[in-house]
């Protein structure tokens, strides 16, 4: 893979203006960044550029302002967080493609950093507008893409811009690509995958791709309910998609034809109320009553999943096993996450996890740092697993 891209570390950036596309779309509370994980993820690459004498102009987006200026979606809180991490000033320039932007860039000295205001304040960004991209290109000498989480978006700063100027991939971008290559493109087998979440419909392409490529597939969350329903199991008042039953049956058949083994929970945690600490019980899947909701996989299901994945050399995880946001319905996700983490730490298993809910679930389980790689990408991670070509990746390939 490394021969397909030019890397930021290969560039001579001294006294050059580097347009650095990163993703700092982070949660804000009371005007301050409440979780800076995504920012810290790319800061080592930023620090290297600054230390090597680059003039760094950060390009990013924030929220969904739909091409209009929305003050509450300004990147100024992000600038403050970056400034604190790097221990240097990080001014914000609002006039991105106007005279103000050009003047701000011209004033930079080697080792300085400038954060451009939210690119999505401009309609040309999401439209992948060539003229908007050309205006951005005029601001710099080099482009570095370090926002893999945006790579599935054909937006101007991700797709059109890097095709217009000398470009390279950043440190966190290539780390993400290499992890995903190890996960699906060239995995060490047996390859096991855990897929959870609420709906089959939202992960249909993912499932259809996985059952032709992986050896073992553990299904959990609301998605598993639809597959259980497709097998004629009682799921009571549980979240499910009855209109996806035939789709689930087709996926099960394709899995069988491709020798992909699928594991569904044999016991579950049920309740009649969807709330934290609701009265609940653990039952065999055949004993769910009409008024109960399946809110988590049961302890037997977790043990089964651990055994099912026992000989896997590579494990990929996307989506929780239950309603992990609410105790005690986070138990299965926490327990299985700890099992996979232990396999990683003790047995050398390659474990890769990604997706917003997955990141939160692993953090809740206290094992984020015990997986081989945890992706900060959401949609891009999912689309890669679906087998799609990502615009932001293709734009950075050599030739």
C-alpha cells in the first residue's frame, strides 16, 4: 500500500505553506471542546510539520451549516483546544477565500499555524465545486490529507483540492488505511467480525460484503433481532425490521454458500421499559414474551461469542451488542469487548474497531487502548468495510 501514496514525511515543507485537511468535528459543550480525542489524534503530524518549518493552514469542517454562516458552528472552540495542545497561538480566519484569507496566509512565518473558518459555511465545499477548490489551492504550496474520517465525502477540500496541487497523505490517514488493509483486504485468517447496532437496513451493504469475505460473523444489537425474527424466533416488542426479513434470510443463505459462519444470541436480557436500570430478566431466546424487549445479549451469548472467535487471528468490530448507553444493558458489549481486548494483549490477535457508537462502547468498557487499532472514522470506516472506493483516498493516490 505504501507505494501507492506520497507521505507527508517525504515532503520538504520548510518555508512552505501547507494546506492541512483534518477532521476536528468534535463535541462542544458550553463553548468548549468536551472530547478532544479526534483533535489529539492528528496533532503529532501537525507538530512535525511545524517543527520542520512549515506554515500550516488547517482546513476543516464543523457540523452541517448547509453553506450558510452559523455562528454556533464556528471552529473557534476548536482553535482554543488546538492552541492548548500545541502551546502556541492558533488564530481563526473567517474570510477563507477572500482578501482576508490571503492576507492572513501571507503573514504566516515558518512554524506558525492558522485555522480557517468552517469550510461548510461555503456551499462550494459540499458541492465539490471546482472554483471553490481552486480558490483554496491558491492559498498554499502543498496539500496534506489527514482526515480519513471525511474520505467518503466527495467534497471540495477532500476530493477536488488534492487533485490540483502537490499532495500527500498525513500520518494518521495512512495509519487508518494500513489498519483497514490488515482488517479486510489482506487479513491474517481466520477473520472474525462483530457487527451490532440497531438496523439491518443501515448496514445492509456492510453485511452483504462481509459474508463473502469473512470466516466468522457475530451479530448483536437490534440488528440481531431481525435475523432472529427471520429464523422464526420470538422477539416480543423488540426493535426489529420485519420488512427486512427476506433480506436477512438472503444474507444467511449467502453466508452459508461462502462458508461464513454466523452467530446469533441464544440468551438475551429483556425488559418491558426502555430506560436505565429498568426491571429486567435473562431468558433463552425462545422464552421472550410478547410484551418484552430484547435490550442486550445474555451472558451465555457472550461466552458463546468468545468461544466462537477463539481461533481468530483478526477481529473487526463495528457496533454494540445491546443498548450500551444504559446500565445494565451495556453488560454484553463490555464483556465481549474485554474478551477481544484480552485476546489482543495476550494472544497477539489483530483487533480493529471503528464507528462512533463503537468508540463510545469501547471507552465505556475501558478497553479503547487495548485494541490494536480504534478508528476515529465513522462513515468512512463503514464504507471501507462495505468494499466501496472512497473519493478522499482515490484523490491522494499517486498517478
